[in-house]
C-alpha cells in the first residue's frame, strides 16, 4: 500500500505530518514512533476497538442514540480485492 511505503521510506516527513495532525511537537511523536504500527487492514481487533470507541462516545455525549452496528457498515470488498490477506473481518 502506498501509505505504508511512504511511512517506511519517509520517517521524518511522516513524523512531521503526524505531529501536525495531532497538534503536538514532533519530538513527542518521534519518541513513540517505533512502537506504532502502520498497516492497512480490517481485522476483528480493529472492529472491537471501533465498537468500544462508539460505546464511549454514546456514553460521554449522554445521548439516547444506539451504538451503531459497525460490522454491517464495514466495506471490506475494495481492500479484499487488492489484497485478501489484509481482511479478516467479513
């Protein structure tokens, strides 16, 4: 994937872009950079994390809205067509 390749080949620039997006000093991002993983994939773990985040948002906003069914909203077909091994959620 192009984004993965960019991050590997352009470490300093990727850190600067990430720091700007997060509105933090690049040194803070650089300090944790090697612990991060930049992979394009759809996994059960990602789905669980998104579901937990959705639950937290509903609780924090104190809304009567239901937590959405995220599995039904994932579009795995485009990534699966590029590289089936990157999709473990159907």
